[in-house]
């Protein structure tokens, strides 16, 4: 049997998501008392009880989009606050122009686009929504119609991300805002996601909201009685282990002040994990990488779904800073061997068939740190070879603090050199990077790689997701690689953090998803005219792309890819690390699971 590609990602967490979506109750009319409270609240918004807004802050460096954006965000949040707070007066700065118009905030004629035993998804029809709501009464009606869908709900909460600001002649502006509104019912939850396009006009020191138009609208509801797709079993599975309670749960912040930097602990906390059946019992086991000074942990799964920590017993409790690990059969004996990316290099362990590991060779890499590992039989000789993404780190006395400075920031070419380790059999590996053609464009800040035969010619091609710039697509031609990312339309110049292959449209061709960083502030600032003055428009466009978010590349079947991210609605995310295609609900279509996070707080601001 042909060896299957394998991959490890530097994901910061073991994701066990909990989802519960159930159908909200419906009412034909809005409660008159609630509608009267809504009118009172709107009076406060429109008349501006707190007086004129403060003048623009010159100390903010003249970044007009950020000065204006802060005001626009406050105004929009004032309106949104009416939807997620108990009835009552909500004073706010009133910024409605006399000629204000709005489309329906919950469009009519919603079309059902998805249904299974768990979910119903409805979307607004494509095309521009008519601005049928006018003036104060129009906004009142639009908010009331949206609120009607949440009649009887509790815990309503909204979130807005103002991710685009375009200033006109000094008296006009346009904004795009991502809007989310959720609520809970006795049976479950209900969620609305929309994008608003708003126009503003200036009147003296005030900015008045002139119009709001819904560009996109989607609501997700659940079906009464449906069981959740996922249940968080983290505590039930892991909490019985002292290592989980004392080391994993406290988190990086706890250990930063307790472990010396020279041990290899760093502010990123970019430790990885590996999942595989180490003892052939049919149950997946878990290997967790840790910062330097803390031992890596191997959790072996029991028959009842709990796990037992057996790292020292099985010989894999390494103390070096570890960012990657991978279970994979390197010697074709039917069991899962283990690769561990330690600070000095990649360490390879042989599995004795019962889950006990013996190191076979070490220090295969140059100085660059191995951030992730991916395995495939690239030369079709019957055994699995290993590709190592090496990112980069600051050298010298402060090398444990942060990574090296990318130069240039938007298209860096001073990262660590990735390495292809060719499996020569009998636990011998050779550096094949140069002779295989994989040293081309090989100085980028590589986070993760994914193998796949995207052109259906029988050999494994390779995609590499790079931070701070261009990605690589290496086409495999009989064991010799050529980077075709530029000509194939797959460079995706952005902070690439992971990549995965999947046939999202069921056309028989493997498509490509790349997780990146989405930043509301980055989108606003990089689109401003004074940003990076003197640079070429191409460079400015690359910076704008850097903050756009995630990417879906459709395989066109002719060696090229088409960016369908906007049409698929997958760009606006968060700080996206790992990603994976999987048919989560068994409906025959591949879904996407993406891990997000970096800042540990409820309100992540512009992220």
C-alpha cells in the first residue's frame, strides 16, 4: 500500500469544540412595550444627549481613518447596544443625518442554503438590498425587525469589527463593518452574521450616519432536540493526570516567570502536538509538546476514553523546547514511530510495536528551529520521507525571546532554511533539499507544510505556508520539485500559518485552504492614502493583503488556482493557526475547522 502523507501543525491547543444550535421561538408581532422602549433608546441615539463629540486628537499622529473609525465604531455600537441590552434608555452620541436611509437589517426573502439534523442556515439573496427604511422611523423599523427574530431570547450579545474606512473629500466617508448578534433560548442558541456598508457625512464637528446597507446576511439556527456535534471532553479525559493539572492547565503565562529563558521557553507558546495509535489497540493517543524546562507528555488512551500519562515510562519525556511532533510509520513495520522537533534538531524514535520508543538518530537539522513536520513518499520508493519547516529565531543571547526580524516585513526572505529528509531505509536519512529542488525560495518564515497530489499525476506535491509573505507550491515531477506558486496563482502573500487540502466543491480536484491573520486595524490602516507613502502600489497592495484574512484557493484543473475566498465567505476570521478539512456532519461535503487565538482575554479588540 502506498504510504499516506502525514502532517504535524504547530497548533497552540487541542481543540475540542462544543456546538449547540436550536430553533428559536417565533412571534408574528413585536411586543408593544419593548417597541416603545426601543423608540426611547433611539431618541437618545438620534438627539445626542451627551452633546457634541470631542475634537479629533492630534496626538494620534494624524491617522484620519483611526480617528474617524473610533467615532464610527462607537456610533454603530450604540445602535447595536439597543439589541443586546435590557430595555431602557441608552444615552449615546446621536449621529443620524436627516436624509438617513437603511436597508432592512434582517432582509426579507431569506433563502435556505443548508439543512441537516443539526443546523439550518439561511442567507439573504445575492444583490444589493433596497434602502427602504428612511429617517429615524426607518432605523427604528430596521432594528425592530432584527430584534423580532430574538423575541424571547436571553443573553443577547453583539460584536462589531469595523474593518474598512475610506475617507472622501473631508466631508464624506464610507465604512464596512462585520456584525454579529447572538442570543439564547431555552432550547439553544441563534446567531446572525452580517456585513454592513455605511456612508457618513460631516456636519461641523460631527460625523452623521447617512446610510447603512446590508451587503451580506446569514443566520444559523438549530433544530429542536438535536444533539450537539461536539462535546468538550477535555476534563473528563485528561483531568485524572497530575501532569495535566499541574503543567498544562496553568498555561504559558504561569511558567514564563518560573522557568529561565535559557531553557527555551518563549513568549510565543508555539508548542505542537501529535495524535496516533502507538500500541495498536485501535485508540488514538496524544503527544503534547511543551516549552523548554517542562517535559513533553504522552497520554495513552484507555478503554473508557480517559488517558494515562506515560511519558517517562515510554521514553519520550524530553525537556528541550519542542514545537512539533509527528506519529508516522518510518520503517514500514505497521506501527507508529515518533518524530520530535527539539530545539537542537529532529529526534527520531523507533516504536517497538507496544508503544515503547527508542531514539535512533538526532541533530539532523541545521541551527534553525523545526516548527512543524510533514511526511510523504515523495520519490515513490515505498517509504516515508520528512519535510521540516524551520521558521527562524533571533540568534545570540536573546534568541529565546522572539523570532528574528523579517526583512522585508511584507515579503520576508531571511527566514530559516527548510529541510527535506530522504528516508534511505534502515533508519538512515539524508538531506535531499538541494538535489530535490526544494531549496528554491527557501528563506521564508515557514510555519507548516502539506503534501498532496494536486495535479493527479501520481506523486506528492508540496505546499508551504509562510509567515510575512509569499507561500510556496512545489510541483513534484518524478522526485524533482519546481516552485510554481507564482504562475499557479497560489502565493497568497500574507502571514500564512497553516495549510490543508480538500475537495470543498466535490469536483474531484484537491483545493487549498490557507489560514492567515485577520486584523480589522490592519485593513483600515493599510488602505489609507498616507500609509507607506513613497512605496509602489504593488507593495502597498501586499500590505493590504497581509491583513485580509484566510484564503480558499480553488483548483482549476489546469495547474492553476483561483482565489474564491470572498465568494466563499471565509476571509474574516481571527488569528488563525491550524486548519483542517473534514466532513464533520457526514453529509458528503468537507467542512473546515480552524483554530484561533493569541491574546488571552474576552475582548480581543481589532484581532
